[in-house]
């Protein structure tokens, strides 16, 4: 698909997810399937079909959608959202981890993730177990993971984590021993509890700035992106109509 998304079936060893009613083909695995798929004695598992997104392709796709509509991208370092007072009327803040410094938000915390990319085209399903072990086929590689390390800000690949990921995935799928390792990756997920999706008003003596905050989605950024974007748009629309009403009132004075 042009956005780098596709559907793949999955087998997993964790309890029913909250999203069971919105994914495709959800069903419980029977005992024979559990023993055939998983090396350990899992008591519970399910099969489903869902979507994955190759973010490298997807972000390029979204960027092109915007540039085709003449949206401008400006690369700039800011220290505070107050810098936009008098420049813009409304700002949607999607700073992610950067909100910790710019917004002085102490609730936002990093969750470190690490994964391995390999070439293993014979693996067609994705797998996920309750010890954060996963195999996810992408368009041209297989993603092996992972880690969820709260407050760890190391963005370098850790050899111990790499070994742990490899051993867990190899135990789950022994055929990975034949896979070609392509590259490793480590990065930070901007986590906040709860996700910040709300309006905040910044003001000086003369003007005000309305901000719609939309950040802190942790490792679920892509999954939550469209739903949160719709909610953020509703907040933006509310502010926009309020601003238009204020301008009309002033013009009559």
C-alpha cells in the first residue's frame, strides 16, 4: 500500500486485548495451536489480523500529502511556546518528548526501545508474547524486539539488550538462525500518563496564544494518531470559532 501499511495475521500469548472487537478475525488459540506455535507452555493466546505501518515510508507519505497542499515546513529551535504569542493565534503542540523542556512538563518520561531488523521473508505472521518479545514482518524486513525501559535515555544500541532480544526471538522462532541481520535501532518513546490532549492559554499584557496540546502517546503514537488528531481538530475548531467571534465583536466596536 502507498502508505507502507498492510494487514498480517498474528499469534500471541497474552490475554484478550481491549481492542479485540475492532481488529479482524479475532479468535482464541486452541491447545494444539499453542503448543505448535510457542516453545513454552502458554495457557492462553489469540489469533487476529491487523495493520502495521512502516513509519519510514509512512512519514514520507504524510509529508508529501501536506506539501502537495502547499503546507510549509519550517525547522526552528524554540525554548518556550510563549515565543509564538503575537505570531500565531492558535498552535497545535505535538512536541513529544520535547514537551518536557519546552512546556516544563514533568509528567512526560522516556521509555527506551531497542529492536533488530533482519531479512527473513519466510516469516509471514507476526508474533507477540507477554515478555515483550515480538516478530513483526514489514515490507522489506522483519522487526525483532524489544525493550520497554522507563526513564532510560540511552539512544545507543546496548549489546546486552541486543543479545536478550535475539535469544528470546530465536527461542520463539528457531528459523531466525538463518536470517541476515540488517541493522539495530534504539530510541525513546515519549510517554505520559495520561496522554495530554487539552487546551491551554498563554497570555501576555497585550495578546494571547491558544495551544492545543497533543503529545505523550508513548509507543502507541501511530496507533492513536488518527483518533487523537480528530479530537485535537475538534479542540482547534472550537478555538477558531471563538477567535472569529471575538474578531467580529471587536470590529463592531
